[in-house]
C-alpha cells in the first residue's frame, strides 16, 4: 500500500472525515466515470477539449472535480469520448 493510500486510510478513521468523504462519494464516482470514458477512448485532455470546443484547463477542472458542470457540459464530454450519457433515478 502506497503512502497516499495509508494516509487516506488513516484519515478515514476520523468519523468527521469519513462523513464528509461519504457525502462526496457520488461526485467521486462521476469523476471516475469521466476518467474511464477518456481512457477508454484513448484521448488526452487536449483532444477532448478540442472535440468539445473548449480549453484543456476546463477539462482538467472537470476531471478534478473543481467545476460544477451543466448537463450540456457532461453531454459534450461524453460525446467527445464517443459515449452517450444518461440519467437514471433510484429510490433512496
């Protein structure tokens, strides 16, 4: 286990940290999906940005979770990677 994983594991022992981390789990999942799409497409951030008609810095912020993307932005990202994005609803 790497140093970062050990640090994460240690931090998650704190109930307050665990609560905040769990609250962000859906956001982390979305970021993971974005990265999986780009990786599966074999594209760089530059290539995705060009296909979206935006700048690499915007793609970088999106993939880091430092943005609050609109549905249209997520759709453009998915299309740039050769995917379609759908929305589903589940009971809580």
